[in-house]
C-alpha cells in the first residue's frame, strides 16, 4: 500500500521524566506570556521541559477529573492531562476550561491554555465556546474565541450550524497551521453535534452517519459520542439542508394531535400524558390517558411482532395508525408551532413526593414536516452485512481506500476489520499541515491514535446498529384486532386513526425517541405520531398572534437574570443600521475582540444574500440570518410556502423592527423565483 493511502494517527503521548517550571503565573496569565525555548531546533518541542502541576493537581484533581470524564478520552502531553481528544489533525474536542471551583474537577483554564499553546503556539487556535451562559476572558486564547449560546439538554439551534461551519472553515483555510478547539460543558454532546456538522460541511465522509460513527469512536472509549436521537436528528437535518443547498428558516404549522401506539406499562395498566412545547413555551398539555389493568392486558395481546406503518408517501398513506391512543387539540383552541418543538411522553402514575416521570421525548423542527423527503439517517443508511458505516469485515468497495493499521496488522485478509479512510482527509489536512503543525515540533500527527481507536472499536465489537436492533420487521398486520372507529368510539382509544386530507404525519418509533431508546422494557413497536397541517390564509392572523407570543416568551426568558461572568461581557448596543443576526440585542453568536465579545464575523462573509430582505430587518426573524460567502450555493427558502398536499399558499406576515406596520415578504432568492408549484421548501 502506498504512503498516500496511509491514515496515520497519534499514539498516547509519553510524559518526559524531567520536570520543569510551569509557565502559568498565579494570575493565570494570557497566551502571549508563553514563549518558545531559546535556540529551539526544528523538530524539537516549543518547550522542552514538562509542565509541572501544583501538588493539589497531582494528588487530588487528576483523580477527580478522570472520574468526571467517565468514558471520554483524555489527552496527555508533557505533564498535562486533559479531557480532550483530537477528532482530526485540525479539530479538537475538549471539556470546558474552568476558572472557578469547577477547575477542581474539569479542565482548568490554565492547563487548557498551556496544552494548546505547547502544541499549537500563538494565534493558531480558534476556540468555539458552546456552553450557553458562560463566558471567559478571550485574551487567554489570543482573543480568538467565538461564543455560541447553546442550552444543555436542548437540540442544537439549526440556525447556528451554518455560521459555525463557515467560521471554522474560513479559519482552517486561512493558514495550514490553524486548528480549532470546540467545547461545551463536558465536550461531548453539543460539541459533537457541531463538529459532526463541520465534518458534513467539508464532506469528510460522503454520508452523515459515517461522520457520526467516526466522531463517537474517536471521542469516547465506549462509542457513546452523539447517541441522543434528537441530536442525531438535527445533524441529519443539517445534512439535508446541505444536500438541498438551503439555509434554515422555520415553517409555521398547526398542531392537530399526538397519537401513541403500544403505550408503555406503568405500575397499574398504563397511565400516561403528553406535553408539547414550542421552544420553552408549553403549548399543549391535555389530560392524562388511563388504561386499566385488564384493558391493558387486552391491548398487549393485540400487538403483533411486525410493523405495518412504514409508508412514507402521504399521497398513498390512508391511516396515521391502525391502533393508537389519541391526544387531540380541540378545534376551538387551535395550537400553532414554528421551529423547534418538543413532545414529552410522561408516566402519569402519581406517587408520593414524585412528579411525572419522563418515559421519553422527541425534538423536531417544523421546516422538515412538509414538502420534503427527509428520512432519519439511521433508518436511511443501516449497516450492511459484515459492515458498519465506516468498517468492512469483508472486502472493501472498489472506490474506498483502507486506513492503514498503525500497529502493522495485515488488514487485507477476509474476516478482519478494515476502516474506510475519510474521502476528504488529505484536503482537510494536507501534508504541509502535518509537517508544520506536528513534525516540525517533534510531535506525531493525531491521526495515528485515531486510527488505533477506530480499529479497536471494531475489533472489540462495540460498533453496533442499536437502531436497527429495535426495529420491527415490516409487512402484515401489526394489530389483531385493530382499533375502533374514531367516529363511533368515545374516549382516547384505541382507534384506527384515518389520515385526513392535508395532514402531515411525523412518526417517531422508539429508536428515535430520547431516553426511550435505551429502555429495553418498552416494546420495539412503540411509536409516537405527531400530526400537523400547513397554515392557510384563513389562519394567518391567528397563527401570527400565537407564534408572536411564543417568540416574546423566549425573549423574556433570555432577558432574565444572567450570571456575573455574562454581565462582565455585556453586548454592545447594535448598530441602528444592522440587519440579520447582528441586529439582536442579546446576540446568540458573539465574536471576541480586544478582551470583549463585540467583534464581527469573518471578513470574507457578508450579508449580500439578505441585505434587502424585510424579514432580516425584523426583530423576530433577524435571528435566522447569518453572513455567508458571496459564492456560497446555499439560499434562503422563500417565506411563501405552498403545501404539496392542499396546494394552498401561505405568506407569513413579518413584523418590522418597530412592529408597525406589518410587512409581507417573498424571498428574493433563486429558490423563490421557481414556478408556483415548486415554492414548497423542499420540492
């Protein structure tokens, strides 16, 4: 095999025996205080002596930090030991660099700054801080920090994925020595989502599931990187946007109801409830459903070990479900959703001193509910025979290049795992980068250790298609008997739920539900169906009023009390002429400059695509508009939306920045100039 086919990565770094003086001062200093050894020769490290941690670090903190890291990989280099992993030669995932009491059990700011400088020098690392509500002095990292407000236990904001990827790519392209370091709190979930988005953006692997598998193995010892179904869904959403060359804009819809197939057993029969929230606002919380013990036994007896609800084409689908329990929104009190929606499934069995216990929940985004062909990636790309997404136990495909085993094992024989080399590896990290970043400083490129982890995970059998394992076979009747007639039966069910004209169904099987995926007591055939309708002109005013209230609720929550470190970096007043996201009084993305977070996006990015857009000047809609390159192929979809089921067109009202007057806008993009029959977001 030629050297050009070799995918090498870094071994665990040995700590040199001779200790040296710490470069950190008591005040913790700034990156500019770190200087290379005098007369350093090419091939030697920036600082020959080891970093010498304080006694407390050696006796207590390292042990505690290792426990906190759990199964996340740690990284050792010259006396430093951090919760950190190289995902590629130029992309680093790490835990939050703490300065307060957290530094006792997480990465400390001092150690983080030290290791990044020792390995990458000054002005070559851009930090992405994804921990919402936490800022620190950006001067500690050469004033090269971008903050993105991402809330823990929430899906990533789709509107932030593109600006993250654009900024990261511009930085990496600017200098072959540049790298990025990404952190949230633990440096796994939110960090993983955005790193996976970037790998999709640069087409590191052809398919998004390959990217997810790659990240999970490289970041964690147990292949548990981005495992939460909703986080995976949003990564697949972003991949879909990239495929369609679209920027994100939410779609407004009406919630019709939520239906549950094969409800879970609680202590006595089944007592469950659902709660629907748009963002953080609860918009639908109907009374609980009670199935008595004897009725529940009959319910379970009706379940067959197959699934008959696998029809994705709504034009041919006649039923939402053949047997389900309903939570329908009253027609007298319509509910409207826009953007991110969360549906909780709760155990309503009240016990002493306990509240509703969550069985599972789902996050989805309305942009992907109508006029598109989105399929959850784990379902779309299941593992093949003797294959994972990036591993082949049999022969490789002709178009694939095998990653060389760093330990020299012959992987060309059958029945031995072979790892597929990322197709854009050499473009992402050219030989010049490997030389200037690592070899010129006596370091082995990280790719050797990455390859070792990928092979080890496959050899030890921890790479499994857990989603496929929870799927039922399709075909045949899933229920005997089926549910009753919806119009003839009172109560919540079980019913046959017919699909009415104009209704869109989002079906979430158990393997697509957060928390429920890991609960083996839940039947593999359990499903949640969310039924929506597109808005028409008759609902325009009512839906606008409703969604405006949801937006105001979000703004009120964001403008509440903030931590002291956020107050220390209060945002500057926006320029009155600003448009797009730069118009926000509480910006979600903030760029470091001169010890503040009042900088601007990369100079190569501009607002040409939306500078004439009314919605980009609206207080409510401006948050979705971020700068991009002039030659970018990604367009904003039209606000005007035509439902492919009803053929009705809806144009939302867009309030101006003063909320007076009300404007209507049709996008000026090339997408919008298509014929009327193609105005649906993804048609």
